């Protein structure tokens, strides 16, 4: 993540190519960049998460990777939990990484615009890459738990990364 953040700040062409990665009509313009990172372009379940996260990083331009999980960041966008819960339920209904990427894309725009809690993109990428596999249910549970957990002001959710066992 740090390399992509640094390179996107220094190389506007690199950033522009990655910003196009999460649009199906322009995604092909980022394939050279994704392939350079070792992404298997033939596998949607691998290519789409990298494209989504890379595009979001270059669009949002955070100073560094954040700490908020997807569930926590989504909840912080709304004073009324029900508005965010509708979006969360749609995400929890996803069966594949590809579908989850399509649902998460507008969420990332919303999170960037409305929350002060910077999203942990490295964790999100790990979760999306593993989504659809044997750990999908645990990832969904973690997103829901982080969303519905009663948060004290300034408290961060303490949940394991996508690669760890629950």
C-alpha cells in the first residue's frame, strides 16, 4: 500500500491508470500496471480486488493506510445506523469476490466523502481476495460485527486481519 500511495503522488500517469481500474469500460487501461504487480489478469477474483483498491487509493489519495475496517468506516458515515445497514446487508448477500467488489466500489466513494476514519485498504484487499472462498462467512461476520459493535468515541475495533483465524 505504501508503494502505491507514494508512487501515485509522484507519478500522475500511474495514478490515472489505476483510477481507471475499477470502471469496466476503462479497466483494460490499467492492466499493464496491475500485471507489473504480479496480478493474474485472467482471474476476476484476483484482478477485481486489486483494481478496486488501487483505484480507490489513487482517487482518495490518503496520506497513509488507515485503521478502520470496512464495517466501522461504513457505520461512521451515518448518524442513523439503518441507512448504513441497508448497504451492509446488500454486501453481506454477496456470494463472490466479483460481486462484492461491485458493491464495495460506491461504498468507498461514500466513505471517502463522509468519514473521518481512514479505511484500512490493506485489510480490505486481503478480505476481498479471500472472499468467495472458505472464509467468506467469517469475513461477512467481521464486517457486520464491526458495523454493529457499540463504539466508544475514538475507539477502534479490535478484530483480526482477514488472514487470521477468528
